[in-house]
C-alpha cells in the first residue's frame, strides 16, 4: 500500500500529519503556499506537476485540506488521469459560529462539491465540521477525532511560572483564537496567566505583560508548559479539534473551552465549557477556581486515554485504508 499525504506542516494539521507519518510508511508532499495571508491560514500555491507525479505513483492520495489554491485544481487533474489513485479528503478547517465562520464554512462546502464524485471518503476531525458538509457529502463522511501520544503527554514535576493559581494558553496568537478576551478575563478575575505561542497578535499581547501575565512566545517543551499551570484555557472563536486541549488534558489539566469540534458537552466533567465573550470567560474562571481541580484533571486524563488516544486515531485510519483498497467505503 503506497500512501501519499498532501498536507501543510503547520499547527494542528502538522501535528496530525507527523503522527500519521510515524505509523504509516507514507510519502509527504507539502502544500506550503508561495503566497499566504490571514496569518498563513489561506494561501496560493504554484505548480501542479509534483501533484500529478505523486498521484501516478501511489495507491491512496490523501489530501489534508489546508485552504491552499491547488486543492481546487486536483479534481480536474484527477479526471484527466488514466491510472487513478484512491482519493481521501481530511478537513482540519476550523469552524464555529458567527461572522468568523463564513469563509471556512464556505470553503469546506466548495471542496466537497468539487470532490464529491471522486473522493472515496471525507474525514472530519469533529462533529461541528460534519454538520457543515453533511448536506452535500451525505453518508460519505467519517469522523476521526484527533488523538495524542499519552506516553509523551503526561503529568510530571516541573518548575511553575507562578506559585498560586495559574491559567495557561498555548497556541497561535491570532484574532480567531480570541486570546485578548482571555487576557482581559484573567485580569478582571485577578488570576495569573501564561501565554505561549506566536502569531500576528504576539506584539500586542506582549505589551500587556505584567506581574500576573507572562508572554513567552515560542516554547520548545509543551509538556513542561502544561505541567507548570493549573488550568488550560482555549476560548477560540473557530476550532477544528484542538490538539493543545487534548495535550493539556493528557497532562492532567482541567480545561476552560469554548470550541471543541462540536463535542463540548463531553468536557463538562473535565472543566468548564463557556462562550467567547470576556464576561463569559471571566465567569468560567471564577467557577473553575472553586472546583476540585485534581478530580477534574483525573477525569481529563481518563477521557483522553479512552477516547482521544493516538492509537485509536491510527487504528481508524488503518481500517479506512484497508476498506477503500478493497472497494468498501465504510
């Protein structure tokens, strides 16, 4: 079985691809853009020849959609080929509600319309993505949640950033991630906050740094970061199925989450599900401070072990690849 991944090695998609490459003997064709915008979320890529070459030399051409222009051209390339690989499409596209969701939702629907007659399976990482495209893709969709390495992401003793109660965020610093609302909410609640990551809003957030707010930029060791805080917060306006939330939970962190791929309710035993407005985040912080953090953290770890373990994600991909090669589309 020869598998080629067409993907972008950035953010959660990059994490996803690295996990797959560790378990499958697959080739990677990167979809990095010649020109990108909106903090690298969308891009224009050039040159179709590498794609044609790889499609001729593989059994499964697995596209991980990174909202780059060449994804729109692959169907026309595919239809002209005499020897065709099996096509599989995975969406990592962040979705949500309100104005921020218009572009990603529209793009997902466009991709499904272009590929619906040639794709063997559409994979989504969360239920919320499924709802966006199910009216077009019908029953040709499967949900395969992201999973993390529970042997790597685990509880350990490490140096803390603050001695008392601390909230942490790790991820891209971009407007859709809503980190400024988290900063404001923590300030109003009077709690410590540690922010790690880079992006277009880094300088703006860095200028707000004070005795209760640390802004770290890029960090090398996320496991140490998760173990140096008490609660992990992700109050993003748009999400797919965030790896950082899963990693934090695997390390035994309670969580404050606004978007979890449409599966927010499952997190209620692991923390607080809240809205994206500053007041809503502030209320979540006040509420979680009065809960049993140790118990919430244990629940979080157990949930990852049971449902969001990387072994589950890999096994589902194995079953899918075997199924499509045998002509059975699950």
